[in-house]
């Protein structure tokens, strides 16, 4: 691994991961004046904000009696971490060297050196590995109902969810809002979800449960049209019509980069001292789903993030390695709030505004403007869209106003989404002089968009 390059200062504490565990650790470490660096992750092991960015209502996180939308909860926790002086690096960690002291942490642009490390890299959704999986990925197959459920191709069609736990049940109920019927494919004889969730599924007439059944393949033409199901106790297969199938079959811990350097269990979870955040290496702590295959909840992850930060603070102090960072002000300023722009109409359209919303702006600028136009297709409650939008807003300034950005909510502008061939959110299309120049699906680094737009200018 390379030398510490453009970041040769030694940090007190680096936190890898920006789910509830990572951001909670950051709140505690920042309040202890350790000025922690949070490497948020980008796409390798999930998006910034972690798994709760892919869900709708979180109804069990204390303090929100009426529930809160997952991405909103993560925005609030992030704002709290920032308010107290955490520093964010919005990249993936590609490599670590924990044999060296200070530890070396490498991202695509930086190599950081740090005395203490908290690993909060969470877990990623599993895939089935069926024969046509890659062919129909994003053409019917998805691992996130909340992100892709509003896609026009799914509207009033038969859909399916694979799995029998809380996530599968939640997704099946959620998808009844879009599909005409939802097949829940359950490998065993019972659902493993909480009793309240099981009741919701059983009482929903739009959900058909296929007990002791496996999905062995999907078929279709350009888009998937059928599920191929097999009963566990039979060799016979059955074809069932469905335009979409959503995986909810568990997770794998994001520990690839730590293999051979830390003690892991047989499934890859980081082993810590029982009930404590210390790992097999002094100065390295773990928190959240990455070291917890059992409880895997937002609140348990947040709690373990708190423990990891307190343990790291004590360890740094015992080792006499702490370099406290003095705050400019004793009291931090208020946390930032995101500003939502209004939908552009004939009456309020202003061509000097660079971020527009809705089909009116798209039609007008598509026909009249010579500047590059970036169209961002989003859907309500889509966590990855939530991550991408602030990145693209930063791009407006970096491009010195030389491109337009138009946000299209695919639920409100269904026809436009269909016309654009949008199969999931976020999707971004770049147009110039009525020509489609490029398309990106999912969350990408803003440098990728910038490079292609700059080539047009
Ligand atoms: C659909 C769904 C619904 C859920 N609903 C609920 C609920 O209602 N209530 C509840 O309490 N829990 C819920 N959970 C569980 C909850 O989301 C998790 O337990 C919790 O998010 C775990 O937090 P974490 O911080 O450990 O990890 P995660 O949330 O998984 O975050 C991991 C972070 O690490 C980052 N990362 C990974 N690899 C790297 C790398 N190489 N470099 C840099 N960063 C990296 C990721 O980008 C991400 O930011 C739900 C989970 C899912 C999937």
C-alpha cells in the first residue's frame, strides 16, 4: 500500500461508514474534540447513510412517536455529527493496512494515517445467483423495493418478493401500492418477521404467499415477464407471471478489506470482545451490523457506535495519543436544513435558475436550450436519490452555471419517465441539443458527471 501522500497529518480517529453506527460514533468523538474523519462510503458497501436510506418508515427508533422516513432520520443524525465538527470524506475505502502504526486507510484520492479506527461498514444485500440474474438486473430484478417500486413498468402489474423476514414482509406490503398483486416467495413453512409485520402480510389480500418455494430463475424478453418457481419438496417447476422481483434475502457484512488483518467469524462478521467494541487489534474498534449478525437494528447500531467512540477516546487517552482540536466557538451553530425547490411552471419559470423540478422545465429547456441538461429521475422516499441530489447540487457551482439540472419525480411525471425508459431511481440522463449523450443508473461520484459534461462545454 502506498505512502501517506496528500494527507500526511496523523488523525486521532477515522470512522469508516456512515450508517447509524458510524454517525453516532462521530457525534460522540466530535463532542470529545477529537475532530474525527468519517469516510462515508459511496457505492462499494452501500450508500452514504447506510441501509436506512433504502427504507420508508422507521417506526421503532426512539424519539419519533409517529415514525420517521429512513433517509430523513439519517439526514438528522448526519446533521448532528456535522454540527459538532465531524469531517466527511465521501468516498469508499479501498484498502487498509492495520499492521502499520498509525494505521493506513486508502480511498481513491487519499491515504489517511490514524491512531484509532472505528469500523462501521455495515452489511450489503445478498443476491440469489439465478441464471438470468445479470440479464434482468434493473430490468425487473431489484434489491430495493423502496428505491425502484415506483418504476412505471411495475404499475398495476404482478410483482414478487423473495424472503420471509421483516424486510421481505415490509417490501411486499409496500409494493401493493404499485403492483396489482405481490407474490411472496418463502423458502420455509413460516415467516421470520415480527408478529405485527406477519399480521399485516397475512391480512393483505393483494399478497399471495408461496410457502416452501424457491425462485430458480426469471424469464422475459427485453424486460422480465415470468418467475420460475420450484416447490422445495418437488422437482416440478411452475411459471408465474410477474414484471418485477425484489430480493430481501439477508445481508453479508462489508469486511472484504479487513480479511487477514482482523479476526472475523465464519460468515465474515468482525469478532469483538463480548458486549464490547474492541476488535482483535489494539486501537481498532467495530460497531453496528458489521460485527452484529443477531440484533441488526438502527438503534443497536447507534448504541454500539456510541460505545466504540467512548472506547476509542479512552484508548487514545491511555496511550497518550490524543491531540484535542480546539473549537472556535464554545457553542456550535445550528444544524443545516435542506431547502427543497418548487416545481417549475409556465408562470414561475426562470431561466437563470439552474435547478428545476418537473416536466414543464424539461420540455422547455430540452427544446430551447443549447446548454447540457442533466435530468435526474427520482421517486419519493428513494434513499439513493437523497444521496445523489446534494452531490449534483454541488456540481452546479463547480460547472459555473454552464448546465441545467432538472429533477423529475417519476410518480408525478409517469409518462416522461416511461418515455425516458427509466427502470429505477435514481437514473440520470444527460442531453444536449435534443440528443441523449449519456445515462447513469444508481449513485455515482459527481466527478463522473462532471467529466462528461465538461467534454461538452
Ligand atoms: C429495508 C430495510 C429496512 C430496515 N428497517 C429498519 C427499521 O425500521 N428499524 C431499524 O431499527 N432498523 C431497520 N433496518 C436495519 C438497519 O438499517 C441496520 O441495522 C442499520 O442500518 C445498521 O447500521 P450500521 O451503521 O451498522 O450499517 P449500515 O447502515 O449498513 O451502514 C454501513 C455504512 O458503511 C459504508 N461502507 C461500507 N463499505 C465501505 C467501504 N469500503 N468504505 C467506506 N464506507 C463503507 C456504507 O456506505 C454505509 O454508509 C432495516 C434495514 C433494511 C435493509
